């Protein structure tokens, strides 16, 4: 575990010959002054001096005076203790460790610049900060803001939202879980990221495999080339045999259809002839009717009458027989037509590719023209086999990861530990803790359903509770606890005393703490509406507490002063550091 302790801060404008300088106590530091005097500027200057750009925009006013910042610290590690000096002027930063030569970085105003990447790597290594976050499917080192996040409560959003005081983490997947796991000492990030990457790769490979199958099935040219290829000749023969069998059935049925059509036509013609014969016989009765050619009466003996009756009966019977034949053959014809239609549909569906070959003037003799398609088929086959093999390997790897440590169980243990601390601090502040689990469980907490002083007190309890959890983790780096504006404007005197009492108790067991409070002394005739910081220090805090006044608690925008007493040697030494190559 590494521990950073603030020793002093210098902010100076050579052009205006005005500046600010203060030393820090290793225990409690109270920054006080009138509202808008520059209390937040002091805390933001500490952060900015260390090369963290989150507060850069808030310092535009003083940066316009061409100022430089110097932050002197002590870094304590198990194996060594050394002095660190940060000197920053706009986008140039110089870092000196102990008596080692200073290292200069130019162009660090952008977190995406190469120089900032170099600086971030160096400082992270010095501090032992190795949190990794997931950005899309890539694991990257967390920004420097995340190294300060548990130790900094900003005035703007820190007393309203959780984990939003510094930095923007919207583009990191599952940031909350990785962040809490890291500071609570749960090593889960790498396994979770590995599993996510494996599942993502598996999904992409499955989609690719599906697309390859779909392309191969739907592309008719590939189907033709596959049939023509000698390597698939057996399959092509089966394909053609099926086609020939169906085509033979169709030809047979079409021939049968022709015969039936002819037969029905013949029978209908015979039926017509028989009808005419019957009509003629009826019109030529013996001894009654005349011959249609010579006008003589037809013979009328018994033999002729018998023959006449026999002819009528035979013709009528034949007509009935032909009618029945027509009916039966018409039924057969309908059945054959339905079967022919069914066969044609099946052939078109299953073997339409080969039928279209003929129209395109493509035959098996010209299969060489399809070599490009054959090569594509070969590549598709190889790619499909590789995808299937990799998917099987991924499934095995995912199974192995699933047999690891149960992260959820470890998180539940940490949540119980946190809740015990949280309840104690909430009770000390005299505020009611919401009963819903989502407002008590560490990994569910995002906000509280309160406002005003109750919200302020709950967030103070939460921040100190999480700070205590972090300080128990011996492998995590430690920064001074920076709390900007521990009071809201509408907090009554009773609640202020309660919060001071809480801070007094908490700071006895914490590391270095810097917090700011608003104080306005006004003129000699005005009464103090808030409190006297000297009296507060004496009542609640240890003797070595450092009071840092901005603008004598009367002036606004008084962070940089012309009357500031700053050692000229310190200014000269700082300017020399900025000039190192």
C-alpha cells in the first residue's frame, strides 16, 4: 500500500506577482473563507497540480494569469519513503521523485495525448494504482481520476450523487462493479472481462457460421459448381438419379395422359356415330318407311322386323357402354392431370437449377468455368470448420471460468461489512436510513430518496463509510481525503454542530483530511451568522489542525493575493524545475 501526504501548495503568477502558498497538516486541514472566495479553487489546484485534468475548466480564471502550480508531497511505501514534487504550468508538468532527475511531460491537457499516457503510466506505477476497466471489448488502465474518486467529494455533485465527484465513466462497461471490487479488495475484473470477451467472440462466430451456411444454400451458382465438381460426383449422381426418376414418372404420366385424351376423344366420336345410327334406324322402319334413295317401301317380312329390332337394341346398348367408358376414362384423365401437376411442381422446386442450366447453355462439359466458385466453396468449408472448432474451444473455456470463485458471495460479504459501518455512521449523524435494500446494499447504491440536510448527512455517512472500507484494504493506494464544502447553505446551526462532531470523531482514525467550510466575518459591526472557525477547531479538532484562510474570510475571489508572503527561493526553484529539458 502506498500513502500520499500533502506537504505544501504553491500557486504563483510571475506576470502579476501574486500568488498563494500554504503548508498542510498531516492530520486535519480546514479551508475557510467567504463564499466564492476560492476554497474550492485550493482543492482543485491540488488535483490539477498532480496532472489530473478534471478540474481544468474550473481553473480558467487563474490560469489566464499564466500561473504555475507546485505541490510538494511525501509518498510512503512499505519499502521506501520519498519526496514527490509536482510542478505544472498549463499543459507542461514536471515530476521529481526524491533526488532523482526531474521528468518533464509536455502536452498533458488531453487525456488522450501520448505525453499524458506516459505520465499516467509513471504515476500509476509510483502509486501502485492498477485498476483496469472495460471499454467496449478492450481492457485498459483506468484514468487517473479513478485513483482519486474514493478520496474526493466535490462541492458541485459530490453531495448529491455517488461516484460522480471526478471523472466520466459512462463509456466503461460495468464500471461500478469493477470500481467497487477493486477498492474492496475483490479480484474479479479480469475473469469477468475474459468471460465477456469469450461470449462476445462466440456470438460473432455463430453469426458468421450462420451467414456462411445461408450464403452457400441460397447461391445457385455455388450449388451448380458443387454438383459439377468431381469431388462431389457421387452426390451429383444421386441428385441426377432423383431428377431422372421424377422426370421418367412425369414422362410416363404425360404419355398416359395423351392416350387417355385420345381414347376419350375416340369414345366421344363413337358416341356421336351411334347416336346418328340410332336416329337413322328409327327413321327406316320396314314396310312403313321408304328407302331414302329410291322412294320404294322397305321390305316388311318377319325376318326384316327381327333384324331391325336387333339393330336398335345393339345400338342402344353400345351407346350406354361407350358412355360408361367415357366417364371412367375422364376420371382417370383428371387423376393423371393432378399427378402431372404435382410432379412438375416438385421437379421445379428440387431440380429447377438443372433445368435453368439448359436455358443458360451450361452443361457438365463446361464445369471448368466454375473453378472460382469451387475455390470459394472450399474456403467456405475451411472457414466453417475453423468456426466450429473455435466455438467448441470457447465453450470449454467458459465452463472453466464458471468453476472459479463465486464473486457474488464475496460481494455479499463486503456488503454486510459496509452496511455495518454505514449504519453506525448514519446513527452518529442522527439521520434515518431508508429500509429498501437498494439504499443499503453497496453494489446497488446509486442515490438516496432524500433532499436537503438529510441527503447531505446520508452522503457524508456513505462517503466516510466507503473511505473506511478502502482504508482497510492494505493493497490499495491512499490519498488525502478531500471534502469540498461540508455544509450546504441551508443547514441549521444544530445540524452544523452535529456534523462537526461527526467530523471530529472520524478524523481521529483517518489519514490526512482536507475539508472546506464557508465563513464570513464581515465588518466589525456585523454579527457572525455561521460560526467562528477558531472556536470550532478548539472545540472539535486536535491542536495540529491547520486553518487555511482564503481572503481573510471577507473578500471574494481572493485565492491569489498580491500580499501573499512567498519565499522567493521557492519560486526560483520552481521556475528552474519548469525549465528542465
